C-alpha cells in the first residue's frame, strides 16, 4: 500500500482513491459524532458551553526550481494536509465539549499575498497559521496588528525569534539556531569536534552557515575548514548528472584540514545531497544532507507516532512532510488552548499558550511548550538519515535549569526579543 | 536466588499451598508471547502470537488467552495450555488495549486508528457495538460492578465513561496530556488515570451512580531523574485498596502510591521503559514489562521491592497472569 503513495503534483494516488471509496463509512462515523455531540449537549448542558473557533492556514507559493531528488517534490496540498488532520482531531475532541472548529485554507502567489491576507482579516479571522518567508511574514504580521495571532509554521529565521520578533506572532517551526544546535549536540556526543563546513552562496545558505558557526562556539566544536559551493545556476538533474558530480565533488573537497565530520549548509538544495560518498576524505556528512535535523518525518514511529502517521496517510493518501506536521501542530496548539480555556478569545488563547500551564503531546516523547520570551515552541529535533530516526536532540547530558529543550536555540539571556515583556 | 527459595518455602509453610501460575508476556517487537512459571520464575516457552502483539488478557476460567495483534487488526485467541491459536475475534483496526467483562464476555477494545471502542462478543464472535470516542483511544478500565467501561483517548486527553448497559458515553473528563491507562480501585470508589506526557495520575471520586468528580492529580519527583522522564503508564491497585503501583516508563521506576493519602511513598527501580503490570492472583507479586531491556521485573508487593528480573522476548509490552 505504501509504495502507491503519491509524491508529485497533480493526479490522485491509488490509496487516495481507496480513501475516497471508504468515505461512506467515514460519513457514518461523522454522523455518529454529530449525534453524539448533540446528545452531549442535552446531558451536560451545565458545563459544556458552545464555542465556535475559526482558524485559517495562509500559504504563499513561491516560484521554485525542481529539487535535486524527486522525493522532495512538493505536493500541492503541502501543509494543508496536516491542517485537515488537525481539523478532524480538533472536531473529534470538540464534539465532547460543544466546541466546533472551522478551517479556511488559502494558497496565493507572492504578488497576491497582501490583498488575500487583508481579505482574511476583513472576514474576521484572528487565528492565522502562515507559511511564508521572513520578509512576508513580518509584513503580514504587522498588517494583522493586535488582536490577531499569527502562527509561523515554516520560517526558520532566527531573527524572527530575536530582534525582529513580534508580539502577535508565535513560532511552531524551529529556528535555524535550534536545528544547528541539534546537530552540534549530536556531533559533540559522538566526539566529532572538528568540522569541515561547506556552505552555499545564497543568502539563506549564508544564514545557515552562520548558525553552524554559532552552534560550534556554543558547544565547543571547531570549524577547521570552510568552503563555499557557488550556485552557478543551470540544470540540476540531467541524464548523466552523477558522472560530473562524481568528478567534481572529490576535487572540491580535496586537501581539507583534518576533520571529523562534514557539515553542509545548503538551504537552497544546490549541492548537499552530492556530498556523502563523493567526499575526498571519507567522513560522515550532517546538516543539509546525510544526517538532517527535522521536526518530523514519515518513518518516525516512537512515542505513539505510528498511529499518527497511519491516520494522516489514510486521510491524505501520502506520507507526512515536516510542513504538514508543523501546520498540524499549530492547529493542535489552538485546539488544546480552546479545550483547556473553553473559549475562543484570541488574546486569552495567546496568554494561555504562552503560560506555564500550556503543554501539548506531539509524538516526540515530551510535551511541547512555548518560550515566554519570544514565542518559540520548545520541541525535540529528530536527526534523520532519510530512512529512520537516528537520534533525537537535545542529547543526554545537555542540562538546563528550565528544560533540556532550552539547550536548543535562543535561551532567554541570548534573545534580544522584547515584544513579549 | 537463595532468598527466593526461602520466600517460596515460607509461603508453602504458612499460607495456602503455593500454586504456580503461568505468566504471559506479549512481546511487541518479537511477535510472540513468553510464558513464565510464577513459582520458579523460569521461562517455560515462547510462542508466535501474530504481528505486533500488545494488549493481553485471559478468560476468568484461565482457558483462553486474548492477544491484541495490532498489525493484524484482530484479537487472537489462544488455548492458554497448549498455546494453539484457536480463532481470531473481529476487533476493528489496530487494537491496542482491551478489557474483559468479569464474566468473560464481552471484550471491550480500543481501536487507536479509528477513534472507536469496539465491543466484541467472545462467544458469538460478533461485534456488538462501536462507540465513537476521542482521538487515539488507548486505556481501558472496567468498574468492579461492570457497569462502566472507561476509555482514555491519548490526543483528546479525556476519560470517556461508557455505560455497559446501552454503550453510550455518559461522562467525559479532561485529564493531562496523553492518558494511557484507567484503573478503578477494587471497591469502585476511585478511578486512576495516568497521563504519560503530562506526568501525572488523575484521581477521580466515583459516586454510587458512576458520576466522576476530579479529586486530585498526583505528580512525581525523583532526584537525579529529569522530570520529563517521569511518564506514568500502567497502574495497578492492590485488592485491599491500600497501594497503587504506577509504571513510570523511561524513568525505569515503579512508584508506590498510598491510596488513602494519595501520596507517593516509594520508587522501585525496575528494568528499562516500564509500561504494563500484572499481579499474581494472591497479590504477592507484581510483574512489570520493561520494553527496552527485554525483561520483566518481579516485585514483592508486601516488601515493595524488586526481587528478580526475567529475560523475555523482544520489547515486552503487556502481561497477564493465569487465575488460580
């Protein structure tokens, strides 16, 4: 069944079709749930108060080149598929409490973003999950103003959790600092302190490289050699691409100082997947290829995740991606806050989410919570080799007075964010 | 070993004749059930039990062993003596935990993937009811008078009180994150619900008509153990309702709660990732499944001490002991 899953754009997979065939049964279930919901109201009218919650997922679709690997083709419903599952989860829970949820999903090209976002605001949406880059995110959050809570689902920029933070924005996506700290801790646990850093030439690659330099300083690793891989454009996938790669990468990595591990900083997806097996000196690769820091992946099974993956696959007909997980998590944060506060006031939900009382199970072994100083979600980072969870950071022994999770990313004294004071 | 022989001898001399009971342990990764003799604590045998066996229970007469073969989407029924697979019961997809009516019929099953509790007649093998519950149902407890089945849903974070009379949910109680297990005291006056990620045990008073009222939440604290690792899962209460034993997962400890004071009085070190537990019928021993060290720990209930560990199959999950 798994082999039939659909990765690319357009078309419907066999599994999705069978999911559609099963709709009859699911409709019955839904009906049962609705009946249950009304039944509930009759016997616990005293405690259950009808609460209606509206939320939106707002996605900007940027023009992009094809990924190096076909496995990384972006499905059309990226993020939205996670939203669909979260909506079902929230509705099921809400049925027992008299809470109902409505979800709106919008995908727009960058040039239409402001108008579409304004229309959302004019429609009264005040809980908005945004999938956009840093500049767009900041502009939209500022347009939204007070009274709206923006949940950043995908932007990793550490600046958003630092001097560019906004009081009306919380971050479900981990910062680059959290991701690079997760890699650094594992490298140190392995006693691989000498790093050969290879970074791309685009701005996002530079930011990622800088984050690895900071993580190296933080955890006592040493970058013994650094090289930039220029993005010269052109076709990435050709019929015999590997022939050239097999000749170029060894030469590119030749004569580096003695190192334990190669750290790849390639957010642009230009070269990192070519590094493992083509290095001049045989060493493990981590970062943008080899062992990668991720929030989630479709093979993750620990901590009850199997049942979560199966529910997602049955609903959407494909494997879960990080973006789906992060959007699911964002909507579950809202759902959990509504469940515990029995209300839908955006300000009250924000206060609860940022409080010590908030916690949410997220299939990663410990509860996820929020940093009150910059609105960043604390969460473990999975280290993934493309097939399995190899390890999970924070690593054993990285202690912190508040939570080991605060050993990843900007801790309170390091964050210049003052919007949450 | 010396001490164990001594204990056994004492039991033989002072109490009713010691009866060996079979202990059945489901091995989630090993796809098997390990059988242990409760007198010698030796492994008697290990037999195939389907794909990903988790929940395990036994009929009141000790003849039928029920195993939730999660990846086979069925409950397999074995002859408890010959270990022969007799038949499978329809369970709904991905059965994980279940609880048997004290009479031996029906079986109440949690279906994690479908947000359902399935009620299956163990004689006619028919599904009697499907009850929609919260997201990811897992824990299943039954009240001593068998009027209530309590299901916990791990993502919805509720205990659902299902009437066994009409299979309708009558009460829903919110608890902390990821509730895994529900257990009544023997007199039915209290219900314990463990929350794995919340790190707490919720204690509810149960009125005569079954209405629950949250009384308190018990937390755990242990020097040298990260609070995040104190994850309560399985819970068992002694017949005299004096002590509750709580398996604390990756903390590798079983906590002992004084039921009257609702306070933790002791932590017992056991194997790694301890999840489910079962008493021997005389309640002298408690057996814990330790998923990451592939063994079970035998706890002396009166002394509140671990006395032995027994190697079983891969990733032990559930355990049940044959009745006398």
